[in-house]
C-alpha cells in the first residue's frame, strides 16, 4: 500500500473545526482530537442536525492517529 493509492476506512467522528485544508475531529474510539488533512479523506457524510459525521479516511492515517 502506498500513500498515493490508499485504502479507505469508515470512521464516525465529531467535527470540531474546519479549514480549507483539514478538519479537526474528536474521535470517540481513541477519545482524542486529531487534525486530518482533507487530501486524506475520500468523502464526508454529515449529520444535518449535529457536528457528527462519517468520514472515509485513508487507512494509513487512521492507523497513525489511532482511529482504528
């Protein structure tokens, strides 16, 4: 697996902050906050009524950040 051709995993998170290049999330699995580059996210499915979202994130960064 390379960073140029990632496998994606699904993670449910709370989005705390967003910039043009990254999102800051709270992950309930690791119970930590993390910045995730948007370049490593395949897509985001947002809950329209809260800050919760399901993100499809590159597996390598999910492992590195302790999200899985």
